[in-house]
């Protein structure tokens, strides 16, 4: 089992920046990849960015060039640096961890609000 705790959300103005953190604990040695997802009001949860143990990254088209996912201490801590924020980036951001066998874990989320 893996426990994930997100932090760093809050209120930002359009064009501003925020940095989200996700601290993983438990059986983290089995984690193959971690990612950030977000859910805007009235919308489905969507992928924002992922990073693997080999540091391969993927990004949603909507955040490419503005957001950067990174890791520290293996995958014990994962960050999401969000720059040039837009109002449409508003939502609850969730940290996700996946084992190689497909089992996955979720944090409780952190709220990001971007004002225009």
C-alpha cells in the first residue's frame, strides 16, 4: 500500500505560478510511475503529467511547456511546477502512484484556483 499526501495548492492569479508537492510513503519501492491528475468543477478527472522511475515524463497538451513534473528521492516526492497559470487550470489536483502490476493509489487532492 502507498499513502500519498498533496500540498501546495491555493489561489493564484492568471500568469502566476504554484508548486505542488506529493509525498509518498508505505511500499514506495514498488512504484513504477507517479502522476498528477486534475478535476475541474463539473468535469471528469484528467491526466496532467506523469513521471516514471526512469524519469520519463508525459504531459497533457494543455499544460505542455507551462508545467514541469519532477521527482526527488526516487519517487518518494513528486513535484508539479505550474507556470503561466490560466483560469482553466482551476481544479482539484490529485497525486497518483502506480505499481507495475496496474494497482494504483490516489491522494485526497489539493485545490488550485486561478483567478483572471
